[in-house]
C-alpha cells in the first residue's frame, strides 16, 4: 500500500468516541500448515509436545483470568472462561492426538486442520451469537500454535500510550494489556456487537470499531489514523482537512464528556420540574459496571437471553436465580425490570424447546412469549427464578411480544400459579411484584387501552414495533431504508400507547433504540413518555436534553411533529429542537 494514501474503512460500532493516533499493528500470523511426516518412534514425543503447548496456554489463560478479575472484576472473566472451556474440550485433544497418532503428522498440522474443521462447522450456524464463537476457536488455535512454533506476534505491551491497536482479533490477555498501556482505541478485522471485546471497549471507555474484515492487510504499523467510534469509521492517513475537522470534533467531545460527567448524579428533570426516569438496557452482566457509572436509575430492560445462550443448554432455576440475585444486589436501591425470555424459534434446536421446527418466518413465528406458552415448564422455571430473586431487591416482570390482552392475562396467570407453588414451599418472594407488557406489535399498540388495564406498566419496544408496522425485517439490509422511526404511523402509535397507559393510570416507558436517539428525546418527552431505557453511554446525553427543556415546549414540539404530514418538515422541527 502507498504509505501516505488515505484509506477509509467502515465497520461495526463497538464503542463510541473519537481517537487520533498512530497505528500499532498486530499482524495476522500465517501459520505454515504443511504436513510433516513424523517417525513412528517420535509420535509419542509429538503428542507430548502438543499437550505441553495446551498446558502452557492454560497457564497463560489462568494468569490472564486472575488479572482480569483484579483489574476489571468478576463479570469480565466470561471470555477467559470460554477460552478455557474450549481448551479443556476433550474433543480437541482427542482429535489432534488421534491425527498425530494415526497419520504420523506433526502437531502443527494436526492442530490447524482440526481447528479449521471446527471453524467451518461454526460458520454454518444461522445464529449470529453462536457463529461468532468461531473466532474464539481460532483464537485458541492460534495460541496453541504460537506455543508450538514460537511467538512472532507483536505484543500490546510494546504499544505506546494513546496508540491505536489494529488487530485481526484480541483475546483475554490482550484486554489487560489494553488497559495497562492506556491505548487510545482499537479496531479489529473480526467481531460483532455481541463480541466480548466490544463490551471491554465500552468498559474501558475507548473508541472501538470491529468487523472491519481486512484492515490488518491494508494498515501499516505507525501510520497515522483516526478512529471514529460514533460512525464506525477508521481513516488511515487522513488528509489535513479531515484531520483538522476530527481534531476539532475530538476537542468538543472531550469538553462535552466533561460537562456530561457533571450531569451524572443530577435528576432527569425539565426546567419546569417535570421528572422522568432514565434507566438502562442490559444484555449481559458485564454491562453492569458501565450502568452503575452512567447515572441511570435502574434497569428498564433486562434481556434474559444471555442466560440461555451462554451455556448452550437450558439454564437451571438455580443458575437463573443466582444470576438475577447478583444483578438486583448490584443495582440496589434501584429496580431491575426483568423481561422474560425473548428468543425466536430459529435459534433454539440445541436448547430442546417444545414445538421447535425450522420456520419460514421466524420473526413471525414461535418467538418470545409464544415460545414460553408452548414450553410451560421452562416458563415456570424462569418465573420461579425471577420471583425468588425478587426477595433480594426490587424487580418488576415484563413480558415481550404481547399481541393481545388475553396473552397478558395468560402470562399473569402463570405468575400467579408459580407464586402459589412458592408459597406452598415457603419460599420468599415479593408478593406485590409488578407485571408489565412490552408494546411492540401493532395489534397490542392499537389495543393498548385494554392491555394497560391489566398491566402495571407498559414499555414500548420500538425496534420491533417499527419492524412489524412496516413489515420490514429489522435485520435485513436490503429493506433497511424503509425502517423509519419518524414515520407518522410510528409516532401516532407511540402517542396512542402513551395516552392509553396514562388514561388507565399507568406509567409508560420506551426501551427500543428510539429512546436513545437524542433527536427524539424532546418530542418523546412532549408525548408524555415517563421512562427512557437506553444504553449507558446515552444516559447523560438524554439527561442533558431533558434538563434543557420545558414540558410545555416539548408538548408544542410533539404537536407540531404529529400534525405535519410532511416528513421533511417534521425532521426540521426535530433538528431545531435540540442544539447538537
Ligand atoms: C424492542 O423490540 O424495541 C426491544 C427493546 O426488544 P428487542 O430489541 O430485544 O427485541
Ligand atoms: Mg422486541
């Protein structure tokens, strides 16, 4: 590559913010996987060499795990644990050993061909979360390989403060070094929003862009680079004008951060003293630290799917209870709104759900509450765990994908049944626990008045509400242009839901991504939204908009936007409404 040529890469946003610095390139290793014949009498020695390498990697990972607990806390050992589990998988040992034994080939060849086979089988999995685990397998394979062939990978320990790490992937021991070296940002070829490394970046509060595919092949060590974590952009060798713009933006960002930090512990209250709640969405326990630091007043949406996906098997009541207990303890004195399982029928063969089959339209199929009704024992197990955890802190239960008031009544009957069982076993729980419905299906939105009479609260799931209103698959890039939160259909539905909730005397929150977009904050405030549940990084930004608004102005804005039939006019009104 031309040393000074500007190269722009677009990837997946893992953590926001801007960093400008020099690249510290961790080049991808090319492992020579040429089969070498091993003499019969040397086979045992070769197997010992392979097992010795596994032993050393295990040692490395255990040391990294101890460090991670010390530096980041227990919640962050998941990645190291996952790698240790893979390392201890008897299949890996058995397959490689057998290959050396049967084919008389060298350990490197036996290992790498086995790793490739496992990776290929992961690539065939539909579910993104499980497919992503192929990178963990590769990472483990490379670690063992490095022990066999000797290291020739640059170590982050050599990086200077503020460096931008460019790597194919990063492992658990790298994360510790990222912190020690105070790196400015990192970007990787692989990774997705669900990768552990993305969560580490958020925890370290440094910009990160992942899923860049081949940036390591193009980047040069020491090149100048801008990482724009807000837009998922990486600009290598930027021209002067771009650099100047970003330097300016970076300075503003630093100032803003400083200002936002000051808002952390202030209430989310308008200039005319109307108070709303800002809570956080939680996808996994690793995010709790960021939430506790964000100034949020509790958890507005705890997605419980992580408990089911983590172990690749149905979690026991005990493990669900323990996980929830830890979360409510940590979030005390605030409330955690625990959403019951929201998984689709397409992902779950391995969990052994009743009624599982490959569906043509999984988003319209056996998903969320429907899957729970079809699997009453699984549903009751989860409800038992939630109810038992409610004895240790403040919990509310929320049901996803409620389509009608009848479904809410059925779900509540399950709760009553489980309460009855717990009482007969003399197990503690919060008998007054509140139950709410997510409103994310148009049929529920249009009958929100009836649902509100049965619910203690409503929470608008705009991610799905938009998907189902427009008949647009929220994960399909080809129709993404139709996914339009600003459309009058969506705004009218939101208004209808909030009014219905209020008429029944219930509070109404929003936990879809729309709640986190500051260009909608004032309008949602004006529509009467009582709670915004957002990612930790958005809490202070939303607070700032609310603290600079009056409820009356916000109501005027909502009326203006809702009464316009022209999208452009509505967008202009919203843009005018917030200074950013
Ligand atoms: C939503 O649909 O808006 C929502 C918050 O739920 P999820 O994104 O988990 O479907
Ligand atoms: Mg949803």
